[in-house]
């Protein structure tokens, strides 16, 4: 049985690698993108079950990427990740269709658990 594909969109390579290591140990197939445009291309080509999406990217904002993902495929779950505690941004993301909005300060195990819950 094929495993769920998860796309990690984050400009920091070490962040992508850390999430990829933990998520692949849970059996997920991992795709990685370093910016919004690359991430959107991977969404189009691979239709991941879930996207871990950084709020701050070098080319497009995480919110722009979220809106474009929603235009392409409303079934893809999107968990937004931010290093900032911003309740307004969290509310905006959830209203725009984000599945969840998590702080990057969370332990990576907590993020992996949130991914697993989102895919149930």
C-alpha cells in the first residue's frame, strides 16, 4: 500500500531535513521545496496528501502559497508553520483553509504527531 506523500516547503534546508527524517521514520513519502514556486510545482505534479508550509518564504508568502494550493486542490491538507506567535495570522490561515497552524518552536515530535492526526 502506498504511503501518504508529504511536501515540506521551507527555505531552511536543516528544517526540511529534520522534518523529513522524523516523518519518513513514520512511513511517509517526503517531498521537499525551498520556496513557494518550487512547492506549488510539486503540489501540481505529485498531489501530496499534506503540505507543511512555512509562513515566511523568500519568493511568495506562505499565505499566497496556501491560497494557490486551495485553488488547485481543496483536498490537500496544509499545516502552516511559523516562528512568530501571531494570532491574527493564525486566524487568517485557518479561514483560508489551513488544517492547522503550529509554532516552529514546538518539538519536532509534536509536529509529526499533528501531521499524523491531520491525515486520519
